[in-house]
C-alpha cells in the first residue's frame, strides 16, 4: 500500500514527465522508421507496459479489489 500522494500523484506524474521528455531525448531528424530505432522501442515498451497493467488490473483482482491469482480463485471480472 502506497500513500495516496505517492500512488495517485507522484508515480503517474513521473510517468507523464518521462513521456513529455521523450521527444527531446530522441534528436534524430529522420522520418524513416528504420532510422528511428529509439523512438520505436520507447513507444513499443510504453504500449506493452500499459497493456500488461490493464490485464493485471482487469483479471488479477477479486472482490474488494484484492489481488488474487485467477487460476487459484477463478476470474472475477465486473464492469
């Protein structure tokens, strides 16, 4: 359990700050995808990270938003 300031503001804020800084780190002027390896890898890692977090948040939670293993207690999915 994190303090609400850390979990709700600081960690997401650092993620947003890193996304804002990313275009300034990649100074490659080329528009060709084969020359933009850093930008493609950064975007791919970003999409994979958030996809994994969405899957964990959707399927690895039980009643009361408690963390559970789906193969142990079954899938509890509620919209």
